[in-house]
């Protein structure tokens, strides 16, 4: 590695470490990020509507129906094809989407601000432990009822709780502590959710009936994932724009392709095939043929040293997707070979409080060994629901393309 690139990579990582993500409120996507009412956001680099298939396509159509942009599925498809409804990638608006990641104008989003730079990141709220979730490709009356509960009851109550805080609601300290309590902040968020709930309940006594509904939502182990995603987005954004840097600033996938961005190549997406599973667990009655990729941007957590690259911190995941504690530890230690440094903020107890691998480096990834990042991801079924969770490997091709682009301009 050249000295110039090494310096650029180090500067990018230092900018990430200086980031201070603060949850400032819950707003509609239209208010928070100027999302036009006729635009539906989804996970992955933007593709033409006809390129979306399966559950992700169903979720995009469901988003249009939820916003009242079409009377039925056929009308929605026709409107997308005529360009009356637009579909765009979440990250064009500074948003990150969980699984299919559908985000529409009226949906509430968590607003996280990097207190160091003022940069903002957004993520929709968790839809709850229901089979009828839009981000898993299902739009039914139950899905709509869940989304309306989020919009009309849960989001306003949560926003009131956030506004009642006397100190900024800083997310990094919660994330750092949760990492020492068995979370890796992607597939496991149980400790972070409880720490956040305890932090948020300051000032809660002044609120009325809707508080109970908000607390029910907060008590789900996965609630904090969306906050972790938005916080990770603003931290990852801090690494952007360092000339020559080969550090990864974003990863995302749709139903058709996986993409990465780097610090030195701006907003260009470098794409390739979808990830492949190394280990997974799915519910009884399903097999590997039932697995469907519907997209996902929760892998922004891996970009900042969490999730799959920090599996050694989340050993309780062994029961749900990790399969083997020995392999989970080995996965994390392998990630030190393809990253710039170790996080001084996110520490792993089982590794004697060694910092998580930080700063995925495409130059190291494309070396002859071809080691790519591990990803902790939820598994969607063709039936339109979550059927399990697993450990996947990112494809090599997008990193190789990014490296070729970096070296072509060097």
C-alpha cells in the first residue's frame, strides 16, 4: 500500500471515530429528508422498476399502495412503468433500509445527527414481531395496521420521549456498552434495546395512554437495530471524500445485486452478485430453497465495525445463526486482515477487550486470498416473512471493481 493511500485511509477512519451520532427525533420521511410523496425508496443501488423481483418488488408495490398512490397492484405497476411513481435507492436520501427497506413519504423515520459534523442519517422504525411486515415483502391489512400504528401512535409518543430528554441522546455509548453485553448490533440488539429503553424513560411519567404502545414497541429486542443502522450511516458518511482512500463507506444489496462505495470514489456504486450464506438457521418446515434475497442495508453496521465483522462479541447468536462459537471468533479475527485498524470504542470481551475490526479496505480484500466481509443478515422466505437468520459472505466482484477504479485514477 502506498503511503498516500495509507494516510488517506487513516484520515477516513479517524473521521469515523470522531463521529458522535445523536438521536434527535422521529419525523416523517417527507419532513426529515424531503422525500417526494410519489417516490418509494428501497434497499440497494437504484435499479429500474422492472429489475426488481420477488419479495422486494412486492414490498415496493406495497409501499405505493400504502401511500394511496394507486388503487390496486395492477394500477401501481402501471404507474411505476409510466414513471408516475419513482423507485430509488434509500441511500440517495441518506437513509438506510432494513431488508427490502421500503420507505415512503408518510412513514416515520428515526433522525440521527452526527453532532461533530451535522450530517444526518435516517431509518424507518421496526415493524414489530409480525409475519406481516412490509420489509419482508408482505402487504396485507395487518401490514397496513402495523404501519399506521407506527405512524399515528408509536412515533409521536417516541418523539415526545426523545424531546423530553435533558441531555443529548447519544447512541455510541449505548452501542459500545451493548457490545460488551452480548450484542454485535446487527442480528442481536437485546442489550442495546434495554439500555436505550432505560435511557429514554427519563421524563416518561408526564405522558399519556400512547406511552404504553410506544413502550411495547421499544421492548422488542430488535427495536434498536434501526437506530444502530442510522447511527452507523452517519458514522460511515464521515469517511467519505478522502482522495485515494480505499476504505469502504457503504454496502447494500437489492434482490438482484450487491454494491459497495468507497471513500475515494464518491457516490459511485460498484456492483456484483448477491452474497452467499456460510451458516444459517431457518424455521422448521423450510429449507434452503425457501430463502429469498429481498435486499438489505442493515449491513451498514458491518461498515463501522459491527455486525458480522464483530461476531465474537455476539456469541449468543450461536443458537440462532452462528452455529459455532469457535467459528464466530475465527470470523472476527479474520476481519482484522482486511481492515485498517481496530476500534477504540467498540470492544470485544472474549478477545480480551480488543477493538472490533474497523475500516474495511478494498485493497486488502482483493489480495490473492480474496477474504471478504462476513455479514449477519435476517433471512426472508418466498412466503413473504422472516424465516431465520444467517451468516453470509459478501461477493468479491464489487470490491475488485472498486479497487480497479481507484487504481485507474491514481
